[in-house]
């Protein structure tokens, strides 16, 4: 992810921590205390934390916000491949889901590779990256998922970025 993604996210989390927990945090504190634990290239740290919390299985997926905040050094396709490898290494602990912005020219191809080559269990739409899940451009994704009998996860509610697309009313047409 590009640096401005982490900067925006740390500000968003810091604001929420003050509101929710009543414990204000600076964006720098968020970066120093929370973010280091989010990077787990082998999955082993995540499994340890899952065990400590009594969680048997989790979903792994990349967060495709490149069109919103700029592309990172690692392509979204490579992010998918790496996350899928972790899930393949620990199939009894992880499900891998594809998460791709449908506005990307190669998005449908990435969904197909994710399912057919890397074993994705489904797709997540992250509309706060700048699209509406009920937009007709999403129909080919929904049609493929239906044909494959696979689930769709859609972020609803507050997040940073474009919020109109994450309103639950946006799901009415596609349910």
C-alpha cells in the first residue's frame, strides 16, 4: 500500500479510538502500536492470535484501495497471490477471498484467476474505495459468483473514503 494509505488510515483509526474507546490516540501512536501487528507474511502470527482468542478459522483478503489512494509497490494481483499462498499453506485455518475494485480494467480476470488458480472462496466488494455495489458494472462479477455458487461480502457502514456506496440500501437491487 502507498504511504498515503497508511497516513489516511492512521488518522481515521485515531479519530475513532477517541470516539469509541474514549482514549484519544495520535495517528503516530496508531502507526507505532497497531500497524506492526498487521503485517504477517507467513500467517503464523495471525494463527497464534486466533488460537489465543479461540478462533478456529478466518478469512484472508487483500484490500484493493489503489484507485482511491494510489497504487502500492506490490500489484493487487501479487497481493492476491501472496495471501492465497498463506491460505493454501494453512487450509484448516484460513479461507481466501478475492477483493478487487470492479472499476479496474483487469478486475474480472483477477476474480477468475483468484477462484480458478488460487482457490478463492468468494468475493468482497469494498465500495468505500469509490463505487456503488448496485452499479451495473458489478453485474458480471455477481453473475460469475452465482454460476460458481460462491458468496459475496459487501462492506456496509462507515469507513474512510467514499461512503455513499457502503449504505445498506445499495444492496437492494443485488440481493
